[in-house]
């Protein structure tokens, strides 16, 4: 086992692990105590979280455990986890500069102040794709439960520190699953979407990571070729996996925010409303603003 510590004071804007991984951005991290997405106003906790990674220099998946405590991130893993944490949790983003670059209206100031240190995630593209295919008409806790069920049924076991974890399933594993098997783990009508999209990746027909090389709106269009992926799900994958920090997924919470706070941004179509709210949120880091506003309002802000 390897262990390490990342001093939060060396990170511009700090880091709050709990709000970063329990704010509806990611469903690929889990609390060791099994209570992921059960806390109200998730922020500032010191629980251990885990995920699995697939390092290039290792044939088997590795477990990565981390917690925020005493002004630092403490981690444990099969491998040197610091570069993976810096990538997955976007620890090199300058949160202070991002905040300065965004509009200063009252709602945005309150959201940034309440959840200081929350970062965007950079989830692996395939895991992000499947997670958000599962997100349609689902609360965040249920989406997370689905991903854990996929790990248990279709992920390979990984031994670490006397415990058995399960890696996130590969595209091949989910492509080989039947619709009935996927329904049995709770995916419901999303089961054929997950199976067919996994099949597309496994067969080399398309891969979500390919969208990264395209201009933003073309990247969103590229992702909609996957089964069960509309514009909102595509925006989630772009923002929380593929580095399109301008993306603003127009989910129920953000549409309500537009109605109450930015009514002039409602332009009817998804594309035009998206352009208008991105501009209202400052364009370049509009996705960061969206994430803070989503977490703030979902947890009773305003």
C-alpha cells in the first residue's frame, strides 16, 4: 500500500472533497461508510471515499481511497495516487481565478461562498457516459446506487487492505450483459440504452473521449449518437469528464433557476437557452457556476 498527503493550502482556492464528489457531478466515488448522497448540504466532511482507477502501467485496476482532513487530502492506494487525484478532482484548477472571472450577482456569490472549495470532477469518459444515461428522471442517490450495482454485478474484484472492492465495469462487460440482467440490477428502461451504448464503445463504433477534440457544440452533437443520450446528458459528460468548462446541462434545477433568476435566458430551444445562460454565467467557466448553483439550490439555498 502507498500513502500520501496533498496540502490543501497549495491548491488555489482550496478543496472540499465532500461537496466535490457528492454534488451530483459524479457517481463513481463512494463513501467507505456506505452513506454516499445521504447527507444534506454535503460540505466539509472528513469521511473516506473510494473509487477505482486503471493506471497505464498496471494490468489490473487499482483502488484509490481519499479523505479531506486537517487542511489536506490524505490518500491510500495500490499506486502513487497523487497524479490521479490531481486529474480526477481537477486540483490544478485555480478556483480563486475562476470565481473572479464569473459574474458577481447575489445568487452566484452566495453559492460560491457557501460551498467554498468545491471543484469540478474529471471522471473517466465511459463511466461518466453510463452514469448520466442512468440519470434520466432519477434523484442523485438512486443514480449512485445504480452505478454501485453495476460494479457489484459486472466489475472485477480488486483486493485492497483486506477488503474486496469492485472496479467499474468495462465497455466489454456491459456490452455482453443482457437487457434482462441490467434490468435486474435496477436500471429499468435505461437497460437497453446502457447495453447498446457500451456495445458501441466496445466495438469501436464511437467513444465518448473522441468528443474532446471537437468544438463545444459539435462535441455535444457527437455524444448524442449514443443510445439514451440527449443534449442534457451530453452536456453532463462534456462538463464532468471532457473539460468543456463552458457546458451548462439544462436539468430541472437549472431550468427552474432560469425561470426564477434569469427569465430572459429562456429562449425556447435547448441550444438557444444554453447559449443565453452560458453568457449569463460568464461563458468560459459557466459549467463551474452551474455546478455551484445546482448544489446550492438543491440543498435549500435562497
